[in-house]
C-alpha cells in the first residue's frame, strides 16, 4: 500500500494544530490555577456537573465526558470531595452505581470561576477570529470529534444542533 503523505498545506495545518494541542492545556491550567486554585480537569468536571440535570452524573458517564479513566476520575473526585465541592452518592434505584453530585459550594465555585475562565478562553482563542473563522472552527472540530468519539461519550462538549 502506498503512503499518502500530507500535502504542504496539510502539513502546515497539522503543525499548527499540534502546537495548539500542546500549548492550550498548559495555558488553561495556568489561568485556572492562578484565578481559582483549580486545574482544567477539575474545572471540566465541575462544569459538567453544573450543566447536568440535578447537578449529578454517574461516575462512568462523567469519566467519558471528561475523557478520563475511572481511576483518574476517582482520584480527582476525591480531591473535589475534600474541597467540599462534590459528593458521591448511590444512584437512586441502582445500588451498584455511584454518581457525583455538585454541592452548593461546588456550584458557587463554578459561578465564581466561570466568568474569568470564559474571558480567558475568549481572549486566547476567539478574539481576532472572524465570525466565518469561528464557524469554520466549529465545522472542522464537528467533523473530527465524531471520529475520535464515535459513541458520543463526550456529548456535553458538543455544540447544540
């Protein structure tokens, strides 16, 4: 089988994407650590819980949304519990499953943190892009993400249709 090499344009786009993928997590972590004492993974879990009905999500589903192993999520939820932002409880009607529940203190943490984080994301990613570029970005990742997540596990982060 013959190798299909990237075109020069594809190579340039790939390198730009790789640079963003390598640099963005550190930038998000730095902002959240500085402003809220959180890393991005912790904020993502708190935000996902804040957007869920009853502010509760089964741990297995939360791991999929946050793209984490159950072990990593369990350690993260332990830390969030110690901070008083999350509680674990049995899923009503299913004694074998556990869900994470955002506490009132956790809700307050999200409400306190979200404006600064949104402002940072806007400045870092969206300021300087035209509306057409924002739409193109949405279209591009709307095509790529389903290939990475064919089971739609990360649905929380998908744009509304």
